[in-house]
């Protein structure tokens, strides 16, 4: 393999691919990035068997071929290159880089050891604006289960219908749901996608602000973002039938300004009992939400002006579930709908189109 | 104690004081910040017995008094206050904060347990521009010894003469020296100041860009920065007689562009043997500096155009010592003066006023 390319292009491509190298696998060959030189193009691929990232750059290829380079070292090195033209020249297990008057050599692993990567072919697909896809992921993916007790709950359910895609994540204590319009779909379909893969998709910049196409086949999902393609395995198993969980009749319904609510809860968490459940008490009356918490360190009692369309209620929550949703919900005010101190509440935008819904379970008041 | 102050002022003052609370002491009372209310002023003080920071803000004080607040909690909490007027009201071991319609209470430790802080009085002093003091610290303090084998080497020697202050730090493998003009001095003096204290002084913003006064007495140094005062203990013992170490006759003298040199060395370090000494080889000829390094991972051979006023030389260094000095030296090009592969080199600015000097010991070439 022998090719000439721009140093900045190379650094950027390596920086994208490195995100899929296998820090969590036991197969050391997956710590490498595969570079494939074909006429006019270098294609970089990395995988950890769950997530696969493939990205390509323009290059003058004078000798085709496929090699492996050590991922972390090559990424660190490429980031220190300063935009010159770089020549990549592979011979006898070594990749030689030439730039300016200088030369570096990297010991390379045998490319035959790299696994064959499964292709996503004969897939169904849907198209969505890139901005909507990013927003969908950011509003939902943080709510997946963080531990391994039920692997399916580390994924986000995507349900594609005629004109919308619905994303749902839940961890047993809360649920996040978001609906976005799609521009086309070849079929109705659903899939449970690892949240980590979705987060990488959401962090990856596309080449333009237009639509992206998402391909889904039996056990894989692929997203094409211009010169970069991300493929992820899907999680097997049945997702929780979430529709049954979300009630639609509530007695108390309050509207709360997000920014004030968030800082108040953050202060309350600092003084709540020093355990993971961060219990914070809400006393809801006609025009006030009283937020209180306490521990040996001290206690807090704050009042927020609200609009309440229902009876008074006292209820307690893990404040973290609210601060996390407030960080991503993207609206100025939310409506919280509640029934009793033992029933989950539902959180919706206070006005405008209802693209998200959160459900939060209360904690018992001592 | 009862006082009314601006929430942003309070948050800023707590954020300054917290830097001196004792994470490294075994005395838990030093995890607190002391707040002293006198007419018109709140003074916040924290210390870890080595470094003491005292800072004051304007307040309407209606009841004088001195209290302790838990440092970390109060800092986290103050950062979440949103600029309202805050009332501090202390009664029965609790500090009550009132802001807007809200109220929080903090359990407080007994102020009698807080140590008396030593005063710096009857001190000699010198005055220096704040910018020069910051520059002096940044160019020298990184070179102190990081381990505890010789405590005096964790300090920076300050030598005050009629018109200059000289700062020196060394760790057995390298030395950093910087000279800055002073605007006045009450006496000739010297002191060895813990680098950590100097770094906190350098990070602290003064209230204006003018001069700061540095007070030195037998075992303490104090810097007044407007409303903030930083006091540090001095290190006892004799500093290394550094003047003997710095030769003034060199055979080889090269001028190197800093930016190119730095990225070249960073690349070289990535491929140098994977140990802490980061050995990188310099082959100096008439117009070229060849930088090379190698390991099982690969090897590197880069060429930098230089001006050499002396004989050729091959020598090796721990590249980290150069990258660190290049990060702070603040010039476009440096002059490196060398003798033999076993003698330390000296690094100076290539042109302009010579305010810094670095000395770096070579490593043996295998």
C-alpha cells in the first residue's frame, strides 16, 4: 500500500475511527484501525464487535492494499501532524510515514488477523433530518439502565411508523420517550439499539445538515453520514411493553419554569441525604411548589411559583431524574402531571409540539 | 452573625478561599471556611497550615461575628446561587441562608476549634507588576522536584536584589531560572516558597493590573492582591548553590524554532522507549537538527533547520524536559548551548531580553 493524503484529513479520520476501537474487547487485534487503500480513497475502519465505524478520505493511491495500524498510537501521532501532505508507504510489516523532511515507521499487526465485518445489506430503511436524529438521541438515551442486570434495558427502542420514529428508554425508575418526524420509510420496523452506539452516532458530525438514512436489518443498524458510516449490533429480546406504563389520566397538573426548577433541585440535592436516591420532597399547593430536602449537613426549603390545575399533593422524587431531563428537554417550561404520592408522574413540554414525554417514579417519603 | 451580600460576590469569594482548604491535612476543622463579619465586610479565610487564603467582600453587616462553614458543600452551594441578595444569619450552630422566597440551613462546626492564623508583620517587602509575577512563576515553578526525597526542592528560590527578583527551581535533572524587574524593595532578601503556593498565587486574579506587594518575613511570605491576601509558609533549609551548576562556556550553539521543535519532540516521545525517561536523540550538524527516537512500536527520524555556531554533536535528552519548557518560555525561537554528550545544555531566548535560562541534563545514549 502506498498513498498520499492531507495530514488534517488523516488526523480527522483517525479521530473518528478510534471511537470504535476495542477498549472493552479481549481481542487485541481490535485495538487496531484498518486502512484500506483503493483508487482515490483511503478507508479507515475500526470495530469492537458491537460498534463499527468506517470513514473515508481522498488520497492519491499509487499502490492499493489493506493494513492495520495501532489505533491509539496512530491517533495520538496523527493529531500531532501539522497539515502537511503525508505519504503512507507499507512494506515488510512496517508503515512508513513521510512528511516534510521527516520519516516515521510504525510496526503493524498482520491484517489477516482482523475479523471480517458483517455487512448491512437487504435492509429496510428510513430517512430523518440529521438534527432531528441528534435531538431524538439526546432526549432519550440518558435514561437507559446503567447496569447489566437486564441487557435489553441498555438499549433504546426505535419504532418506525409511516411518518414518525419513536425512541424509548427506561431503567425501572424512569422512562424517556421522544417522537420525531421522518421523511420516508421503506417499512414499519423496530429495533433496540445500544445507547452507547446511538451516543456515538449523535456525536458524529455529518457532512451536511440534510437527511441521513438509517438502515435496519435483522440484527444490525447502519447510519450513513456522508463519508462516515456507523454500524451497530442490535440488542436481542423483547423490550418492555412501555405503553401500559404510561397513564393518561392525572389529577394534579403543574407548570414549572425549567431554569429555576433545575437550580433549585441542584441546591436541594446538595443537602439531601447522602445516598444515591437524592430524595427531594415536593409540596404542591395552589400557586407554589415547595421543594425541600435535608440531612445531617443541613436542610433546604425553596418556593417556586407554579400554575396548578388540580388538588394539592405531597410527593418525593430522586432529584437527579429531574435535573437530567431538564438538561436535555430544550424547553422553557414543563408540565408535570401527577396522581398520588405512590404513582409515577409524567413530564411534558408546557406548550408547543409535544415531542417528548418523561415518566418518573416517586420515592417513599419517610 | 447576620449580614446581607450579593450572591455572585459570595460565590466568587468562596471559590477563592476553597483552594486553601485542607484536603491534605489530617485536621478536619481545616475543611471549613471561616467567615468573619465586621462592619461593611465579610472576610472569608481558609488554610491547610501551609497555604492561607483570605478574601473579603462588601456586605451589610447587622450583627458581627465569626463562624465556620463546611468548605466543599458551601462552595458547591454558593456556585448554584443565581445572583440574588443573600442573607446570612447564624444562630445555634446553624447558618441560615435566605434568598428570594427560599431558605437553607447549614450545620456549622464550632469556630473555637479553628486554629489561630499566624500574621505576617514586621516584614520586608518588594513590589512587582502582577503580570511579571505571574510570568516569573509560570516560567519556573514547573521545574520543582515532584517527589518528597528532598523537601527543599519542592520550593522555588526567590532572590530579591536592588532592581530584580530571580526565581530558581530544580529537580536534579533540570533547572529553571527567570529574572524580572521589581519596582521597589525594602531590603535584599531570599526565600524558598512551595511551588504549590506560588501556583495558587499565579492563578489568583488581582483587582487591577498594577503592582502587587510581596511581604517576606523569617518563615512566611504574603502577597496582597486587592481584596485577597495569600500567605504561605516558607521552606526551611539551604537551597542548592545553583550558580555553580550553570557553566558559561559552550562550544556548540544552535538556534531552534520553538513551535516546530515542540511538535517534533511530541511525535518523537510517542515512539520513544516506553519508559519515563523518554529518550530522544539529537544529531546536530551544520544546518540540521536530526531528532530521532525508537522502540518496539516504531521509530522516527525528523529534521529541523537550525543555525549552528559550533561543532557537530550527538546527544540525547528526556524530551519531556524540552516540551515542558517550550510550553511556558513564550518566545518564537530558543538558543541551546552545548558542550559534550555528557554535559548539561543551557537554553536561552534566541533574541530579545534574556529573562529565562533553563538547564537540562542529557541522558546516556545506548
